[in-house]
C-alpha cells in the first residue's frame, strides 16, 4: 500500500514527542477544569476543547508510529530511584493511540454542548473535568508505558478517575452502587495483572518490558502468567462471566464519558492483553487459544442476547460492548491457536481482524453512545419504551445513528462488516490445523459468531425502529429539540469514519502491517496483493471482497433502478403522484402510539426462544379498574451464579473478622505489634 | 483421505453412515413417539443398507445375510412391535416434553466430537475408508445412551437402547466387515427377546402405575407415593401418559401470552 | 481473478444481473401455476406477476402522514441490495467480476442489509401490524442466518474458498462425488431458503390480512411503485436462493468459458433446473400446512443442526485424521 504517511512524516515532530504532548494536554485539560465549580464555562470553553486537541495529537502520534514502524523509547526522570519510568511507542501502541485519539477528539467536539445541560445539575463540574482529563491521560500512559511500574500506575489512574466519573451522579443510590462495584472489580482485576507482571519479572529479572520479554518461562509458568493476564484484563474488558459490573457502571456516567469508557477504555484492556500475551510471554500454547475462543464466543452470544432484551438504551449499549469484546477476544484466541500451530500468517490474519474490530467497535460504539447522549439531551429519556418518531424531530442525529446501527450490525459496506468478514475468513482457514478436534471446533465458533451477528442485527433494528421510527410514545419525546451543532458535528465525524473504514479496509490493513510485523514478525503477504481496491486476506482464489466496488455498484444499481423506473416502465403520458394519507393498518381503528410494538414486545419471540438464558420474571398485573400491565424483568444469570455466592462468602468472612474489632485501642496496638514482629522475622 | 478418490460405492457407505448419525439426532429430538419409532426404523434400514454395500464391496456373502437379518429385525419387526405396543398403551398421540432440548442437542454434538477424539489415536490405517465411520458408530452409541438419560418415557428409552445396538452393529460392520454369523444371529435373537420382555414389562408398568414415565418409578417407594410428582426436571408432573395431545404445550401463540391470567415466574428476581 | 476483470466480463455480469431481474417474476408465476394445477385450479398465466408489477408501477403511491423519509427510500434500498446480492451468484457463467467482488459471506451480508431496511420500513409508520411483521422477520432471520452460514462454511471448507464461483468450479472439477456434507448442507440451505423467502410452512405468501403473516405485514402500508419494488425484491430473493441451490449443488451446465455456445447451454441448463425446482416448491407448498410461529424455531434449529452435521461429517468422514 502506498499511503501518504511517509510523505507527511518528516514535517511532524517525532511521534513519541507528540504522544507526550497529548498526555500533557490531557493533564492540562484536567487542571484547567479545577475552578469549574465557580466558572462553569471553563469546562466547556477550555477543558473539553483541550481534551479534543489531546485526542487529535494522540491520533497524530499513533499515525506517525504506524507509518514509520520504528519503536521509540524514552526514560523519564520520574519514578523510583532504581526504576525510572520508561516510555515506548511502537506500532502496537500507535494503533491504540489511534483508537484513543479518534474517539477522544470526537468527545472533545461533542462535550461542550453536552455538559451545558449538566451545569444545572447537582454533579460537581470540577470533578467531571478533572477526572476526564486524568482518565484520558491515564489511558494514554497505559499505552505508552514500557515498564510494569508505570503501567500499573497509569492503569490505576485510569481506573480511579473513571470511578469518580461513574459516581458523578452520586445522589442516586444506583449510581453509587454501580461505582462501588466498578471499583471493586477494577481492583481485583488490577491485582491479577500485578501478579501476572510479578511472574514475568521474576523470570525476566526486571520490571521493564524489555527484560520481561526476554523471560524464559516454563510452560507451566507461562500458562500461569497467561491466566493471570486473562483474568485481569478480561475483567476490565467485561468478559463473561466477569461482565456483570459493566452494564451497571458504564451507563451511570455522563454519556460522553460512557462513550469513552465503552469505546476506548475496554480497548485499553485489549491492548494490555495483547501486549502481555503476544509481546511479553511470547510462545503461545494451543489450550490458551481454545480457552479464549470458548470464552470469547460465549461472551459474544450472551452479550448479544442480553443486549437484545434491554429496554434502557445505555444498558443495551453496554451489553453490546460485552458482545463486541467477546468477538475481539475470539479473534485473539484464533490468532493464538494458529500461532501455536506454527501458522504465523494465519495468526497475523486473526490478530489483524481482532485489532481492526477493536477500532471499529470504538468508532461505532462511540457514535452510538454519543447519539444516545444527544437523545438524552433533547428528551431527557433513555428508556426505549418512551421513545418513538425521533427521526423527524432530529433528522441529522437520526441519520448518523442509523449509520452507527448499520455498522454495529455488521452490514456491508460499513466497517463492522469488514472486520467480521476478516474474522470469518480466518476461522475458515482452520482446515490447515493439524488437530482434527480443533478443526471442528473453530467453525463452530464461527457459527456462534454468525448467531451473534444476527442477534445484533435484531437488537439494533429494535433500537432504531423503536427510538427513531414510528410515533412518539410520550409527550416529552414528541417535543424533542434538535441536538446542538457541536454534538451533531461529533456524530457526523464518527459516522463518516465508520463509512470510511468500512469502504477502505485495505488502507487499515496497510496500517496494521507494522503491528503484525512487530508482534509476529510477518505481514499479510496477500492481503492487498491486487491493489487497494481488493481485499484478499489469504489468496485471491480463496476469498475476495471489494468494499469500494460494492459501494460503487450499490450506488450504480440504485441510479440504474431510478432511471429504469422513471423512463422505461412508466408510459409517457402517465403522471405519477405520491400523496400523503392516514396509515391503513388493515383498516382497523386509527393507529395510536400505544398500538405500536414496544421495545419489550418486539423481542418477545426471541426472548422466548432463548428463555433459559435469562432470569426472567414476567407478571401480569390486573388493577381494580380492569386495566392490565404486563411486567417483564430480565436479570443477568451471572449474578446468581457467580457474584452472589462470592458476596455471601465475603460477608461470612467479614463476620468472622469483625470479632477482631473490639473497639479497644490497646488490642489494636497488640495486633500491630504482632504483625511487626512477624514481618521482621520474615524479612530476616 | 480424499472423498474424490473413493469409488462411488465407498462414497455411498460414508454417506449412509452420516445419515445414520443424523437419524440418531432425529431420534434424540423427536418428541412424538410414533415419529421416533419411524426414525428408528429408518436407522435400521440404513444400517442394513450399509451392511449390504459393504458386502458388495468386500464380496463377503455372509454379510448379505446379516443385512437381510438387520432389515427384517430392525427396520420391520421391532418397529412393528413397538408400534403395536404404543397402540395398545394408547400413546399414539403422545408428545413428550423434552427438558432443555438445546442443551441436549449441543451435548450430542459435543459427544460426536468427543468420540472422534477418542477414536483418532486407535484407528489403524489398514481399515481403509471405513476407519472414520468407527467414530460415527461410537457417537451413535453415546447418543443412544444420552437419549436414555434425557428421556423419561419408557418407550423412548427403549428406542435409545436399540439405537445403541445399531451403533455397535455399525462399528462391527465398518471395522471388521461384520461379526461371525453365529454371533450375529445370537445378538439378533437377544435383541428380539429383549424387545418381547420390554413389551411385557411396559404393559405391567402401565397397568400398575398408569404411566410410562420412568421418573415415576421412584414412587414405588411406599412412603411418599402421593407427594412426589417426579424428579429430574421433567416438565410434565401430571402426565397421564395416555391422552397427552399437546394442549398443554408451553408454546402458545403471541396473542395468548398477553392474556395469561396468573403470574408466571420463570426464575427468581435479581436481588 | 484479474483474468475475469475484462470488459467482456463486466458486460456479461451486467447482462446476468439484468437477467436476474427479468426472470424473477417468472419463477414466482411458475410456482403459482404449479400450485394451482396441483390444487385443481386453472390458475393465472405464469406471466401474471409481470402484469401485477406493471399495474402497481402505474398506480398512485400513497404514503402515510406518520411516515419518515426512510419509508420512501427503503424500497429502493431493499431492491438494490437484493439485486446486488443476486448479481454475485453465478447464473450463467463462472468467473464473472461480480462473483469476485463479493463472496458467500458478503452475499449473506447484503441480504441482511436488505432485510434490515425491510424491517425498519415495517416499523416506520408506527402501526401494530408493521411492528409484528418486523419482529417476526427478525426472529426468523436471527435463527436462519447462522444456519445459512454453517451451510456456507461446509461448502467453503470443501472448496477451501468462500468464493461462489470457486465452490462451483471445485464441484465441477471433481465430478460426481457423493459427499454427506453436501447433502446436509443442501438440506440446511433448503430450509433456510424456505424461511428467508417466506414460503410455506414458515410464512404463507398467498395471504394478506392474516394475523400470522410476516412478510406481508411489513408491506401493509406500501402501495403503488413502492409496493412494486418491494414485491420485485422478494421475487428476486426467491430466484437468488433457487439459483444458489441449483448451481452450487448441481453445477453442471454452467459456462466455464465465455463463448456464445457455452452461455446458451448454460441458459438452457439453468432454466431447466429452475423449472424443476419451482415445481418441487409448488408441490411442497401444496403438501405442507403453515407452522405456528413458535414452531418455526424448531424448523430452523433443524437447519442449524443439519449445517453442524454437515460440517462435522466433512471434518470427520471426508477429511479424516
């Protein structure tokens, strides 16, 4: 591929410098929001635009790193005396900087108009601004860190600042509970990651990634390190069955922060996993791939099913994130499987598909969360059951949202399809595997992926159909205002990117070449063998897809159809008229909004087909006046299977431990003394 | 192995074996007893066809006899006896409610993969094109057992048992070109006797507890005969066994769901 | 691949696409005729669908007050997506450029694109029937799509390619090989086709105004040329599936070289196959009654199971250790 990057690059400063600038800008944006409690305009006039600028700079740094393919390192005069912080920007970091940068830039464009409505609320604007800045800075630093110490500090910075963002509306009990759960999960995950780094550094003899990468691990210890990384990063990424915190916490934050969390922070977890497993641990074993494929496939199907039955738009999107992260991890599992079977090119294909999907998910999930924010801004409503007919009130938001819907549903020629297509192609190469059992397992995983894609299509037909089409189901939705210009611009930006990355997959593959070259030492030789127009991941005979030509033909055929019908089929004299009339609806009574399918009713057939998956409570209430209400509550099974037993266990332990707390200061001092003695004994 | 290198007859053996496996799945999922018996008959006929084709390929004349024997016994006689039994017990319109059908079907798929994994190291090259069929026959045996586990209806359990026997027979034909004729005759006789015994037992069971739901055999314990409606997640506690016509089928139409007059709780609420 | 990207190739691809459009109503007319004869009626001429389309194109178009612009765009999009999907399925010749720009998975994606807009159009006016229809259509598609892709994977694993023309070419080169996986994939694809094109026993194409309708419920608010476009798209979809099944499983006759004789032979061959398939469909629709909506998932689960068994029998029986 001949991309314009090398031509542009000499004019720009070194990518790592740019990345550092982005971190500084994000920190400055947080700092600038400190007095926002007194002067609210600071947040929208200074802090958020600066955040957007940080995003743009990070984007530039990422593109630079991907373009040159050179890794740059720097050592900061910070940190512990014997362990200065090290930064490193290579192609993998560059790819994730690109993801962070794109969405952050859109959020910076979107935020000012959105936070205006928060100015009248009870939440502290200073907290919002400061934590947003720290949050983005933390994410950027995670991607740039080149030693475990800085990585963990940045990771905790990201987790803690996002905790305050989740707790932004802390006057609501549900918000507080979600935030607490989030903090708890983030720390259990952080602990697992820390232990994983501990294993690696024990064998590698240092906390720097370069030392860890050289560690010579026995298969057992490698598997332990893999397991710890999987649990730690998987928990952050919301993999089933550790996902239950995610749909609680992401929707609790303000919408632009939800977008950042769902679209970007989950990708940072993917980054951490790829960095540790593909870069640091090195040689993979096939059971890892199988575990990832099974868990990823399960997460994809279950996430899609739970997203299907939600009626709260933000919760629905959060569950859909669980689904997409499952798809990404499935791709990573395929990559591990192929690598362990010594098929590096196919491994590269699966890895490329997973990373491509990470970018795509960031774009369309960012778009959908921001679009939901726009709806929330205009109607103060996030319950689908109250919406309807928004397309006529908010045409631009509706159009951009539709593009997001088509992208996430994996329809050609949008971006979600391109990455899923690559994933299918990778899965279909499983016939090259040695083991027959794996050969039959992988296509079944692909079938799970197909089921997921179909369920997602249903989910988002429901979302768009209920929210934007039909008639308004409540008064405040009927009076929805247009979204402000800044919001629409941000949505439009993301929508255009969704189309662009869908139509030009070969450009993306060209960018990702450097990543696979870095991690696996190979590139996809055939991917763009026939020029940018054609995508031929394995070989031209195996499969080819030309998104530009599909678009061209779609448009061409549409034009042809129009011409055909306008000229040929109409007799010259006949004049076609199009008149407006009342809806027919089979001639029954004039349809009212209440007669439309509801969000719950739309998916009722599928809910019934997949009933064993959910904890369903269905109640028919009959009031005294004879009116009926049908109540459906869907709860997550993960609560009953995993979380509640753990909570009960913790409570029991806590009840035992509480006996220590007698209230007597001297008893506490006694414990302190005993601990001190024991510790000293251990150390010597 | 490349399919295209095999002769047409050998290809058809593979095809027939695959169909035998398919019929095992049909048996597993078929809720109507009569249709399940038909599926079993077809499975027997296919086994007979496999035997006949193998006989043709290998020129083994005694296999023609076993093919004929299988056809008469498995495809005609036993299904006819079962059919008669079902009619005498007035179970023609019986539909069993299969608990968790998706889980059972995925279990069966897992068993297929598992049996292949088991067979992989032990199959010898000299078996030629039939070696992979052994995996299929093992899967048929295991699925038959799974059917006996997942079904509560005694006749369905017998079908599971008989299809296990089908699997064993397929393995014998495909691996060694059939057992000696004496053994085969003995087995066939055993199966026939077993069938007769089953029939007698069913009539007795049906007479004494008015049902063929094996979960209800627990109630032969004297103490809680009236209280225990059966265990094992079978969703048909008051199955009369005789007149089940699908009226109690949980699949109602869309409209009917909205007018359920009482509360229906399918699990506990979230805390 | 590049050999097919010639001007002649593109011209033939265009011809083939137009042929799809032209033949689609005829297949529906033929199926209706067969059904009528089997049921002891005389039935309309097989050309009747053309007359219906022409009539609809000449009628006034009515659009509900509550409809959004999507309602007016949707018919065009649905037809165009279906048409493009059809154009990628080799009808007369292999190795046409349209078969290269999109493979089996893109084909499924294009059909899904059309379906999504169809469902959205059904929900747009905000009537009770439209929502019902869209909900049911999505139910059927959610279960049918995995089955279809399983069948497609089975074919692709045999041919080591997801390109339809490669799949057919592999089959042609092998000659007649009895593959159990093909049999299962065939059965699965037939079931999927029946469900996706809304034929009996999943949906009754002959009724309006029935509480159980699926496809028609989404089209209730359409009239005039919009309705014509939607109907044409549905006919095109039926033809697409018929050609897919006919040419993948019985590819003989399709032109492998772009000569006039070969193309004419291919035309005769595909017409023969379609006549037979249409007659079979008419016979099946006469024999079977419509299933209740909540029985349809069982049918589609059967299709999924068949796809799965096709895959497993390919891996276990045909490739082996």
